[in-house]
């Protein structure tokens, strides 16, 4: 492994000739992951065939090749000359296998690409495109449709054993130096695995020889002494997998007495997770009759601890060749396993360094002194490899406290990645602590990659993204808003922020007047920059105007050296150092310009910036056209909406008038029909009273003159309770008279409310209309069971007769009073009787004469919950109602408002606040213009 590190260190300039791209870093990570998996398989999988198959698969997939196979150099079985044979193979999907092809077995070693054999002896690799190989090699490789090759020698004990080859069939691949070095190290691991297999085979051969000695009687005593004194366990198993023999070392190694397991199975002394593997291993010996080797498992010591063991076996056959048992050797490999674990941990540390794809490798001790400094990346900093070894990082970077703080943190044992900046260069640095066997941090290793170019690319990408975001934002605003002023203001601010300008303004060229001028209407500027909005007469900017009207961008990086005197004069007048002006024709011939300005520094305007500003102007032109279309459409929509509203109001008023007319006719008809019979009854009640009194006097005379009537009369008088009848009959007739008078008053109120005889504007008593409305609503106002009713307070002023449409005015009173009663009843439903009695519901009606206005005022107030402001704003809108479905149409207050304001030229307003009730104030003039 140290040779690999040395080679890697010596070839840094080859491994990393250029700064790696993102794809190269990904490929490198895949290679490292494949090497890690292959190494793990070769070291941990006991079966050589399986381990090499898995390792070849991992490498093939990581490298993206089509075929991975291993050849062995060996002696020809017949001639004894050098021969070559294919031993293992992995192929990608769609590639034909060749492992079973006899043509690839026992080839003459020096005839198959003889140049390769000589290079392999020197420890060199074969790599490149087949078309660049010698002609004789091209013929061999192209016949297999191979387009690129990498072949790495496999050595065992510093001797050439064979080679591992990686082929590409479809996409040629140029193998980098880093890949060759990495795969050369993997070839060493393959060699180690093959060597381990050969050692185990030799051990099996030794065991077989020992078994032969056991069968030989003359050497039996010698062999038994060898077995019983060996530091391995010799065992024999019968056909039922029970021990028939165990050597004494069984007790020394696992702590059990031999007698405890003779005749018993091995399962109790095997770790539960390894039992099935052991059973399969022994069964394979019985089933195949062949030797088995390479089993590694955990054996359970009597004290409960575990020991790592390896086992092999060979069959015991009778004279007929039938397997009657197995025998073998079990060896303690615990120390080897522990050593492999330590090696694995060290390899993991090494892999951490390798996987960071270093351009600058470094290591520090716990005092901050450099113990390693290598990598081509040092050249960019003006350093040579190992130049700073021995120097203290705290002295070298005392001007970079952030870097020193990161190193301090790493020395506390934290693995971390930082992104420092040194002398204008950006690095990605990864720190990994180094610990001793006690776990103490004794230093750090790390890798730093120069990411300056990546940072610059990211900055350029970010600037491009910001520009695209500006256009997207502008496009989104155009789609979501048709307010050109808002879009323009946001655009100027975004442009100023994106380009880091001192100011950015927008101006119109106004040529409709006698003296044309530029009108700067919007700008976005820094707080300390003077405003540029306002009018600029053509006389002051004539030369610049001529050039702007050509509709070409004008870029001025430095005003002081601008060769065009007309442009320089205007920009100097404005106090500018640099300017970019983008004119464009928008609307029907109108010219506009955006001016990007710097007051304190010069600036070289890039083509991308000019192109972006032209795109911005194009988007603004679209926004302006859409805004104009929207304004025109909106004006038409407002006009149509107004017409529609008027039509709806007229239709509503006509419907309501018709309904009220029908209602008035019905009320008048009902009142007339009721009035006639009631008058008849009322008129006859007087005569009925007189007749009744005469009859009662006559009866009294009979009683006085005939005090002792016949028995039949006495019985009838007693049956009809004559005395009560005399008293109650008079009362009954008086009650009937009162009832008819009440009916006459109601009929009068109905006729007054309907006002069929007053459809035109006539002189009217306002109080009569209010009283008639209250009379109709009396049933809702009067007390009921468990409800005290609603009190009505009248504060009537002295009013003259008023010219009005009495029927319509009564309709207004009805709507207001009905709404007040609804509100009070709704409030009282949520109150207890006690609460209602303490604060009874009331309606107050107040009238007064306003002499200055020659008008009368009618105010109707309730003491309900009041009306929120947001509802007051809509209370007179058609079809607006707060009542539930079926209880209100939303037309009452709207029609009432039209009756007062349009028919009577008066005013109608609502005054209310939550919790203070509501007041409706009506004012109408005393006289109306007669029509």
C-alpha cells in the first residue's frame, strides 16, 4: 500500500493535469466507490470465485466498461511452455460471454500480444485506443470488436501471475493516469486474494498428506503426535454430522472438554448467524465427495467469547468409494481478523483523503505544523510541494482568522468542510482528524480544491439567473397587473438593483406641443442621488434627441472621454460618469427611453446588459399597450355598468310600483268591502240597544205587577239566569259597538295608507300617513304572551301640509318601521324577559319643520344593536339584504331611497353605530314641482 501512495505522490502532476470538472469528479467518485466495493469483496468474501465475480462487477459498473476479465500465465499442460488462459469474466448487458470459449484456454503466452508480456514483466500497464496499437495487436483486438483497452498486470510475491483487462466495445475511452494508478492498486488486491487462495490450497494439500499418513499404519504414531500437539483442531465427522474425533487443541482453543462433544453435533459451539454456512460446508463434502476449503466462521468459547476460525475438509470414503464421513482442520484466525479490521480502518482513512479528489494535499500535527504539502494546486499559490513542511500554519495565515478558526475546530476532532478565500482565490477544503490508538487527535489531514473558476462561473450564472428573473418578473407583472405606472416603477427598481446603478429613469418624448420636450416621469435612485424627473426642453438636449430618435442604444462607458460632443454635453450637465440609454418606439409613434446612470464611477456596458435592457423595453411596450387597451375596455365597462344599473333600477321601481299599486287596490277593495257591512252593523247597534232597554223595562213591569208567575215561567227564568242576562246584555251590545268603531278606524288607516285617491303629488298630512302605518303594524308592536311588546314614542312637531306622493311616502314609512321591528325582535330573541323589561325595545318618531330649507324632517330611531359601517355603505344598494333567504328581497331600502331622493328631491340617510341603535333621517321639501 505504501508503494501505491508513493506512486500516487510522484504522479500528482499526471493524475491531476487540469482542474476537474463536475463530470470528472462524479466519475472519480464512482471509481472510488467501485474500488472500495471490490477491495471489500476480495478481503471479506472467503470464496475466491464469488469474491472475484463481485469485485469485477463492481469495477466494470463503476468504470462503465463492457467487459472485465482475468488471464493467467502458466505452463502448458502438454508442452510445458508459457501459456495463457482466461480464468474469470464479467460482461455488461448485451455483450456475449467468452469464458466458455476453448479458444481462450492454453494460448501460447508469447504469441498472444508478445509486447504485453514484456511490459507486464516490467510492471507496466497497457492502455489506449485499439486504433493506436501495433498492427498485429489491432488484428487480434478488432476481430473481437474492441475499441479501447486497459490491461493491468497481477503480481504475486513480485512475480507476474497474469493480468486483468478492461474492454470497451462501443464507446472508446482514454484512460487517465489516475485511473491507471487506482486500478494498478486494485490489481495488487486481486493478487493478494489469489495468493490467499493458493495458500489455502497448499494447506489443503498438506492436510491431505496428513490424512494419507493417518491411513498409513507405520506412521500412525508419528501422525497422532503431530495432530495432538498441533496448534490447530483436527476433527472427524460421521455421516450424521456428529464428532467422532477431536484433537486436544479443541479444549485449549474453545475451553470445552472433548468428551462433551464426541457423538454430538458442532452447532452449539458455532455463532447462530454462521450455523447454516457451516452445515452447507459439511454437506458439500458429503454430496460432492470433494475437498472443501475457505470456510470462515465464529466459534463460541465456553466463557461466552467468540473466536474467528477457518476450516477445510476432505471426504472419508470406504473401499467402495462411498463417503462415510469428513475430516479436516480448524485454525484460529482471530488475530488475522483483528489485523484486517485495523487495516480496514486505516484504508478507510486513506480512502477519505483519496475520495476528496485533492488538488492540494496537506497534513498538520496537533501544533499546527505542516507535515505534508503536495499537489499541483500549490502552483497557483506560488508554492512548491513540501515547501511549507515544518512551517506553522498560525504564522503563515495570521491574516486569515477564519481559516485558523476552522483548523482549531478540526483539531478538536471534528471532520468538516469549509470554503476559505485566500488572496482572491476560493477553495473548498475538507479536514479529517488523525487519531492515535487511544482515540486522541494528533493532527489533521485535508484536501483543498481551487474552485475560483467555479465561483466565477457561479457568479456569471447567478447574474444571468437574475436577468432572467427580471424578465420573468416583468412578464408576470404584465400578466397579473394592467397598471402601467406600477409595472414601470417596479421595473426601474429591479433594473437599478440588478445592475447596481446610482439611478434608472424612464422618459417620454412629447412632440405634440409647439416646443417639444422630454418628460421624465419615473425613476429609481439611491438616497443621495439627485432626482432627474421633470421636463427637459428640446433646446437643451437637441443633439442627444436627434440620436435617440434613431432608436439605437447609446452606451457611454466614460462621459469624460466620450467623443460625441452633443452626448457628452448633456450627460455632463446631468453630472453623470456613465450612461446607457435604450430608446424604443411604443404605442402609435410615441418614443420612450430608459436611462441607466452612474454618477460616481465609469462602467463598461456589456452586450448582455444592452440586450437585457432592450428586452425590458420590449416588455414595457407590451405592458403599455395592454394598459391602454385595459383603460379603454374599463371605460366601456363602466359605461355599460352604469346603463345596466339604471335599467335595473328602473325595472325594479316599475315592478315595485306595480306591486304597490296592486297591493293598494287590494287594500282599498278589502277596506271598502269591510266598511259597508261594518257601517250597517254599527248603525243598527244603536237601535238594538234602544230596543233591548225597552224590552227589559217591559219585563221589569211584568215582575212588579205579576210577582208570582206560573211555574213554567219561573223554571225558564231560572234556566236562562235572567238576572245575569239583564246585566250582561247591555255590556255585550256596548262591546260590539266598540269593536265596530275599532274596525272602522282600521279601515280608515288602510285607506289612508293605500292613498289610491292620491297617486299624484298632493297636499298631505304627514302625521296621518305615519299613524296609519303604525295602525297597520300594531299587531307586531303590541305586547304578547311572555313578550312586553315594542313601545312607540311620538315627538310630532307642528308641520304644515306637504306636497308629496302620499302612497309612496307611506311605503317608505312602512319599510323603515318594519326593518326596525325586525331588528328589535331579533335582538329580543337572544334576551331574557328580565333583560327586556330592564331595557325595553323602543321606536321613536320625531318630526320637525326646517324653516331655512322650507322642508320637513322625519326621524325614525330604534334602540337596537345598530348597523356596522360596512353594511351602512351598502344599505341602499339594490338587492342587498342581511336577512336570511326568504325573509328579504333587498329592494325595500333601495326603492325607499329612490322615492325620497328622486321623486321628492329630498335626502335620506342612516346614522348608526354598533350598540347604539339606528336612526333614519328623511328630509323632503314642503312643496314639489308639479308635473
